[in-house]
C-alpha cells in the first residue's frame, strides 16, 4: 500500500512538473507602429505549423499589411507576391474551421479565394488578417440585416409608407448609417407581420457575448479559418487600421512587417501577457 501511494504521489508530481515546463510558440509581429504578440491555436495544427515555418525562415519579413479597412480588418503576409513566385507555386492550406474560434477583435484568420473558385474554403498559404470589426447591439446582431434591408426597401416603396420613406432618404443623403439601421430595426416587427417572415438570425451565446462587448466581424464566422489571437498590441492593429489608403485599400505609406517566433513557457506567457490557456 505504501509503495502504491508513493507511486501515485510521484505520478502527480510528474504531471504537474511537465505542465510547468510546457512551452508554446510566441509570435512577434514588428511594424513601424509598434509590436504585436500572438499565439496560434493547437486545434488548427496545419495553419500553426505553416505560419511558424514561414516565420522561422524569415519569409514574412518585408511583406506588408497591404489591405486595410478600418472597422473591419488589416490583411498582410503576401509571401508569394513578395518572392515573385509563379501562381502554380502559391500553395494553399486545407481549411481547419472550428466553430469554437469566431471572428472577435484581435483574432487572426487566413485569407482565401472566394467560394466560387474555392468551395473547399482552403486558406492562402501565407496571407492572414487580424480582425478589428465593431461592437454590435444585440438587435442588429441577431437580425438578418440583408433580408431586413431587402424587405424594408420594398415596404417603404408603398405609398402608405411615404413619410417613413422620406425620413429614411434624408438619413441616406446625410450618410447617417447607424440611424438608418435603427429605423430598419424599429420596423422589424411590422415587416415580419406584413410579409409573414422571420428576420431572426441564429447566434450562439458565445457570439452574442463577444460581438456585443469586444466586437468583431460575425459575418465571417464558419467561412474562414481562425487560427490565432493577438494577446498584446491591439492598439498597434488599430493604428494600422487608420492608415490612409488608396486603390484596393492599400496604405499610401507602406506598413512593413517583420515576424519572428520563439518558444516560451506557458506559465510565463500567462504571467506576462495575461493569456489563460483552456
């Protein structure tokens, strides 16, 4: 019995000691606006290993955040374009879309070609984006805004709704988009009754909590592979998002990046960055 107890104690010590030295890859993205630090998810192993390999080989260095849309995302990492590789060498990474990882602010996801040419939703072998997005109210989050807009436009086309139509057009001319949305949401119940339709959009408790607090881009969920998260330097991403842009949303003044990875004890990551592992 004593030997068995000693064995059990030894096993517990071994488990705890192995956890204390468990390491993870810490990503550092350096820009002229400052540095961002990120972790990549074990649940997306192909994307994680691909990103680490590119970073370790210095292939991300001198690529740009070449597509910047404020309140949406900043996209970069065009390794293949920087290296002038022929199109046939622009490899993809199989999709690893996990409902657990949604497009909250600061999440890192893989860019990809559209569904019309890429129904498998395979990711670009190098390009990624960091989510900025916006904070939503619960009513607009759980409403199918596309269908709402479609039915609302039909509704205000009726002569009986002339007053509502004129009010909406005044807001449209003033480009008061938030007020326009509020008018449409205010008419939601009337539209559902009039057209006998349901304008609700199913959202999980996680999505509702995330998008009504920190914000993000919910319409991208389950369409793109989210494979990492910025754990420090979100202010850098937001500064990049404010860059003045030209054609194709490219910053007028280039925002280059240098990407490196290092292994760090998970306990140290938690202590230094406040990130809690599940």
